[in-house]
C-alpha cells in the first residue's frame, strides 16, 4: 500500500472502505462548516476549502453511489448552502384569517355572510368549527398521489421549499391512498405536541443547545432545518384542513373535502364539527375552550368556515383574508409583574414609542419582558378619545402592573396596582427631544404621537427606513436583513437605500472593504459577500408595487402599494401624479382617503426624499406593473351600482366587479363608465341619463360579466 494519504489519492484509485471513511470525514466537516456559517454566522473554514471538500465528496459519491447518504451535504435543498432553501411561488396564495374576539363578532361574521349571499335570516347556513392549531402552515403538492413538493407559507405568495424535511414527518403521507385527483395541494398545520416539546427542550438544554419558548417556535425551527436529518429527529405532527392548487375537488363541501383527506391517509382534527346555527358554533367553541388545557397540542382559537364550497367561491377574498372563514380567538391571558423602566424607541416615521421593560413573567407559556405603552397619553391614563382609561391612573417606573397577551400580538400593560406603588415613583415625563439624535420631538395638534423632527438625518429613522426598504414585503434582498443593515449602517457603509446598490462598485474600487480577513489577510467570507452582491443585483428591477411600498411613505402599506401600482402602472406616471400634487386626482382613486393622499404628497414634496430617490433611481428601475385583467369587458371601467340588486348583494356585486378589474364608485360623475340599476333606482339613474352614461339592469350586467 502506498503512503499517500487517502484524501490525496485520485478517486479512481481508492477502495470502497477508504471511500467510506473519507465520505464520513468530509460529510462531518461540511456539516460543521454549515452550522458555523449559517447558525453562528462565524465561518470556520475558507470558502475555497469548503468548495474543495464538497467537490471531493461529490466525486466520491459518484464513484460509490451506494455510499451516498440521503442526507449528504451534497444533497442539501437549495444547492448552495448560503442560499438556504429554494423559493416556491404559491400557485394559490396562502392567506391568513381575520379574527373575532367575542360572540358578537361571530354573529357579525355570520350576518355578513348572509348579507353577501343575499340569504334571508331563516335560510340555513352550515358552518364548520375546528380548533385553530398553534403551529406552522405547510402546503403539500401531490402529483398522481405522490408528494412532490412541500412549501412553507413565507409571505403568502412565496414560501420555502422544505420537501426533504416534510418527508421526515410521519403524519405526512409520501403517497396517497384511495381515489384522489391527479394534482392536489393539501394544506395544514405542522405542530409539536406539548409533551414532545417539553421533552425536546430538556434534551436541548442537556446538550447545551437552543431552548425554544413554545411548541410553535420549536416546530417552526425544526421544519426550517437545512439538514433534513435534524428535522427527522424532531417529533413533528401534521393536521390537514385546507387546500390550494387542485385539478378537481373530491366533494362539494368543506367537511366533505376534509373527510376525503382522512381517506387519503391524513390526520384530520377530531374536534371538527359541522354546525347549523351561530348558537351551535358558540357551543362548540366553549366545548373546545373547556378542553384546551387537556389537549395534547396548543391551540389559540376556533376556526369557522362556510361549509358549501360554491358559497366559499362566491364569498371570495379581501386582500389577505377569505370572507368565508374567521378565527374566533381565545381571550387574552394575564399576569402581574413590575414595570422596571420606560424606554423610548424611535421608529421609521420618527414616532417616539414608549416601551415597558418588565421583570420577566410567564404569560400563557411565553416569557414576557417587554410590553407596548403606545404613547404618552396612554401612560398618563388618557385614552385615544381623550376620556380617562384605568380610571385615570397613570403608569410609573416601579409600579406593579397587570399585563396581557392575546395571541401573537405584542403584550400590553393593562392596569396598575396603586397600593403597591413605591414612595419614590414619580410621574413619567415624555422627552421633548429625540433620544437618538437630540432633535426636538414634536407632538402635532390632534396627534397622540410625538415625533422626531430630524427626518432621515436621525440615525434611528434612517436605519429603520433601510430595514423597511429591504424587508420581505418590500425589496426582499436575500442576506440583507435587519441585523446586517444595522451593522452596515453602524460601519457607515450604507446610509440610504442607494448605497445598497453601490456596495459592489465601491468594493471593487477599493473604497470599502466588506471582507472579514484572517491573519494572513485572506477573505473568509468571500462567498457570502458574492452571494449578497448577486441578491442585490436581482433587485435592480423591482416590482413597482413593492418599490412604492419600500419607500416607506406614511400610511402606504402593501395593499396601497399594490393599489398605486395597479392605478399608475409605471413609476414615472406614479411619481408625476404625486409630485404635481393634484390632490383631487389622487383622491379619485377608490381606496385612497385624505390622510393617505396628503401623506403621499408631503413625502414627495420633501426635497430630502426627492434627492435620495434620485440617487436610488440611478441604480434601480422599477418594472412596469401589469394592467389588471384586460380581457374582462369591464377592466379599467368605473361602475356604479344603484337600486336594489336581486340576484346578489351590493357587496358581492362590488367584489365581483373589482375582481374583473373595474373600479366601483358610490356616486355618478363624468368619470363613470357604467351604471347598473335595479328596481327603485332614483337620482343616480337620472344623473346617468343626463350625463349620457350607459345603463344596464342586473341581468344584462350578469350577462356582460359572464353570469
Ligand atoms: S384555514 C385561507 N384552519 O391559522 C386561510 N387555518 O391565521 C385558510 N391555522 O395561516 C386557513 N389552524 O396557519 C385554517 N384549522 C385551521 C387552522 C388554521 C391553524 C393557521 C394557519 C393560517 C393561520 C391563519
């Protein structure tokens, strides 16, 4: 035998036993390198060495295929480790649910459904009720009965491909049984049972590993492991309760489809019930609430869904939630603790937000050490309508307070126990200067919030604006999250959005150095920086709606970003409309109110913002938006409904028209293209006639839009 070390022998010359030993060493080394790189963000080996190890492992696995482990680092999902998981675009968006917090809101939900469908009070409406599992939603795509793809929800439009991980979950069938459509996407919740969670946390602690706050976080962390072998060691479960893309449906009702899921091999929740009245729903809710503590898994409410699927289709969706379902949440949980300190955070729009630092306390299984205090009035015991709250009791550092936590929202301070107030406690005084930059913080007439007046010159506002710019719903730059932005800002490398796009040229010109270097001056993070440059390049032509949202104009959320993009289609058209300041034209957009219009005009009138935008647009070209469904005969038209509609409710008519790209307005003007008039139409019909606007009755309208 030669003295050459195995690792230096050509693959063609080594024996199977030698290959096995070397594969073991390489896999272990690559796994350690991955953990150091991804989990601890502290690479232990140079990128070139990593690549060489991976190439050698690949060559060995090719030469000895039966030695290639299923979970080998060469088979990691998403290929290059720095990219993490591959992205999956959901064919049908994964939406969330709106919430009801009391019986009244549940009654309102059922009433809304009836009104929307034009049903009378005594028409039966069957609605299912089932536990809302506190886990992570997952979409499972089956083709010809075989699991081909599993994706997390992500931002609802795009999730992460976690197929290899999903295959390790016993409740998720690899192949379906019985009769199933050729293509079907089953959706449901991955969760960790309470006792499994307690046991896993004990093991993690003993091994000096990360401890999770609750079963949901543990389930999420386990599902998003880059190494499926780790996911396989985590006791995860799955309930199927919904669906996405599908070729055919196995039933005509929600309960029927879920029953089919069970016949295909899925676990479905045994506490699901089909109810015939609101009273039935509420009774089932109370039954589930009564069992909550004894259930083997965490739940945070009960979900109600209209049973008939043709009605679900008619009811459709608002921007992010279905009209045919609602989550009835369990009431908040309370705890008592000490308000140790009141601190001020400065947000993206300069708002000074007081935050309570609390003596840590457990509320509903989660350790809470911070709570929101809203604004200075709230601390002083004054509500948003000017009336006293907590009977006027103010909050002071040192006070014993009741806090509450409802679901995922940030905990709130509810009340104070004056009998426990220490002698030294003094009323809280809100600072009149920004605690970050020292500029005056001003409270405008009629506003509860005090704001730093320094705009983007204030480091807090600048860094928050940058975080918003790169955030998931905005430009979504891979590898450039809140933490990295803070670090780049602190190092003076990125001060405004335009700087993101000049990082690479500045690096190449030697003006900055983004590389971490070892003792010999060699870069140790070359790969991650190259990946970052590539991710930035991918965003040089962003989606118009995302770009508008990313600018951080006050009151312009994701929905408004999309609305503006749909209305103006091109950046120049949008920009011109905002800068020429034609307030009336902006207000004419359905969905834009005065506060929003004024905020947008003010944003673009600020020379500081305009200058920053000019610098940004030197590197970024927003893509034109797609015009809404042009093939529809009413796309882009402004429609007014008047009189009584007999075949559908006003709400349904409006939703249908909007889905077809029409704008629905409440009043007839020269801008109106079409008036749909039912019996009893009066002044609007008359005005339409005067203006010579086309008028249709309900049947002709239905014929026009396809029934
Ligand atoms: S139905 C169109 N049913 O709650 C929405 N969701 O707040 C379809 N969830 O993202 C969702 N248990 O992750 C539905 N029985 C259940 C659920 C459930 C938990 C989660 C799900 C969803 C979130 C919405």
